[in-house]
C-alpha cells in the first residue's frame, strides 16, 4: 500500500504516542515540576491533561490526533486484509460483525482522545472528563470485540481445517493465561490484610485511637434520663456520669455516687 508495509502503522502510532508523552513529562520535570492552575489542592504531580493544558497543548493535540488516526487506520487495514485473503479470512459472519464493531468503537475512542486534548482540563473540565470517558470506553469495548473475533477466528480456522491438535494447544494456552487474570484479584485483596481488625461501623481513625470514637480512651454512650439525653462516661476511669440537668449518677448503688443535685465536686460515698 503506497509502497509502505502495513506493519508500519501500529509501530508509527506507538512511537508518536511515546514520544509525545516523554516530551510532556520531561518538559514538566525540567521546568521544576511546577504546580499548574488546573491541579487540585495538595496535588504535586501533574496529570498528562494538566501539562497538556499549558503551552504544550498544540503538541498534545497533534500527538494525540496522529496516534489515534494511525492506530485506527491499522484497524481498518486489518479488516481489509482479511477480506482480501491477505490475512486469515473470517470463517463466519459473526467474526466480520465483531471486526466491524471493533473498528467503529476504535473510531469513537479516537474522537474522544482528540476532543479531550482540544477541550483541556483547565478551561473545559466537564467536557474534558466526558471525552476522557469516551476515549477509554471506546478502546476498551473495541478491544473486547477484537478478542471475541480472534477467539472465534483461531478456533474457527483450526476446526474448519480439522487441525485438532493445534486447537487443543490453543485451548490449553488460553486457559493458562486466564490464571493470571484470576491472580490479579490477589493483588486487590492485599490491603485487606492490614484492615482485618476493622469492624463494619468503625472508621480507620477510630481504630487507630483504640476507641469507638472518643479521644483519651473513654467510651461515650448516650442514654435518656427523665426524658433528657445524658452522656455516660466509662466507669473504669472513675468519672461521674452526669445528666443534662447537672445531676450525678441517677443510680447511686451502681457506681457509688450521690444522687442529689450538686454545683461542685461530688463527694465520694463509702463504697470507695
């Protein structure tokens, strides 16, 4: 095609993407790692979009456009080569439909990347986030359709040509690769090892304090006395349980305190 090998397109796309990212990253680092206006409070490392919203915006737009256009062109060429028999032909209409859908969603993802580069996060934050979702979702769905097509293509060819041994090998390989997907959940659960002592109603801060929410190791609970809320302090620390009206412990036999009104310190009973 035009004197250029087809495999050049994905390589060119990858090279442009990496070159653009390195240029943006190195510019930010060598510039003293500045804090851009689009960065959140407390953020010290810039996002790609933060750098792309500044003076390197033309590079961000151009690099993104060249990357996705050349990549999507590779998607289209792959479909065309299969149709012409230059690559393994699709063996069913389903495979063709999956291939076409992968191209359509790749184009949607490409549009998302170009538009998010144009509508930067500094001046158009909502549009930028929306196009970011379109970019990611487009290529994720496209990849799903490609995987589905290749799965049917590989097994379809081997079954059609009665290459049973090759088909069996592919099945074993795919099953073993699935193991790594399963193991990926192991990484997700590692943080839970450090939080196994948490209860469903406790926060991390409460657990660190060693209480149910009160500082100093005192457990607070609320009850009602004479229709009014009163706060009860853990008796282990020898503190008075007071009601809302200044009365000491309404149950003098429980903790050894007087039950009459008091304006000063409560006298200890003979239980002490």
